[in-house]
C-alpha cells in the first residue's frame, strides 16, 4: 500500500455532460489503463466525486458557474464509461467543492511513497487535490499524468501544468505545445529556429490562429507547420495566415518573432 492513484471527478457531467468537452472523452482509455496498471500492481486506487445537491445554483460555486452538474442521484454524477465499473470496491470521496476534505483526512491517516492524480479538470479540481495531497503528505512524491488530465482550454491546461511543476509536483507525459498568434496587418517574418523546434501537439494551435488574407506568411507557416507535424490540422489554414509570434509554452521560453 505505498503508491496511491487518485482519480479526480471523472464523471459523466465533466466528460460528455453539462460541462463536458471532447478532450475529456479522449482521456477515457488512458485513465482506464492507469487504473488497471495500479490494480495489477496491487496498489490502492481512490476516486473523488464532485457532488452537488439540487440547490446547486444557490451555492457560491453555482453563482459563479451557473451550470448544474454532478447533482447527486443523476446520471451526470456517475463515473464515465468503464471507469464506473473499474471503481467498484474502491474508496470514493464525495466532495461539495473543488478539494476533497475526505481525501485529505484519508491521506493523513496513511503513508504513501507517491500519490498520482488523474482526471478532471486540471485547472480546478486536479490542482486543488494535488495541493491537498502535498499538504497532507509533504514527503510523498505527488504526480500528475498530463496524458490523463485536461480542461476545456488547452492553453489554460498548459498553464496549470506549469503551476503544478512550480508546486514541486511531478508532471509526467507532458507534450510540448506551441501556439501561433497571428495578426491581420502587414509585417516581416524573421527566421525561425526550425531545427530546434520540438515535437508538438497541434490542437491548441488551431484555436489561436486567426485568418488573414496576406499570403506572405504562407511559406513560413507551411514550413513551421510541417516542421512540427501539424500538417493535418493546420496546413490548409496556414495558406491564409501569417505569424507574428511563436510561443513555446513548455518547457522552452517564450520566443518573440516580431521584428
Ligand atoms: Zn462542481
């Protein structure tokens, strides 16, 4: 009993329900694999469940986020997909807010070499419970698997991973993401250090690209896109885009390309 897996709020409403988003669905396989891995090692697994009552909208969270979710007794409160079955026999902690006081108490009563968190959403409940885990067991290694967590905004997710790392939480399986910020006016494109461009994940970039009719950026964009394996997602957009700035979100520093 020395390596704990905490599956945070992987509930229907956060995956494909009232607060769901496509990336949350994509995590399903990875989270199932993670649970099965811990199970095969004979390590403990616990689950947190965001749990609200029918008066949710009257609560502070409900006033700030007026989207009812995870109401006790509804389908949205249940764990998503195969995770529901895989959770059988495991300890579950219902919680009315982001962090789980019951998880904190459980951690204080136990000794773990490491505590790994997966689930949803990275920028609210995963980070909240990671901080609680760090507080409850300062000598345990706290981990967050970046391949098993996300939030609705890929860039916000990256920022959250940065904050987690700053909290001395080990973020595993982190992929590099860059975003291209485009402007709609004339400009000059300095050369890019393409040879040093890291492998990246493309989906975040598409969100931040804005269309522009100026074609001078075409070659550069095409080059950038192909060099970072974004061909599939972005290459057609790149024909009408121009780049003013390339931001490596992690772990490279920001690189300004404006001349
Ligand atoms: Zn909630």
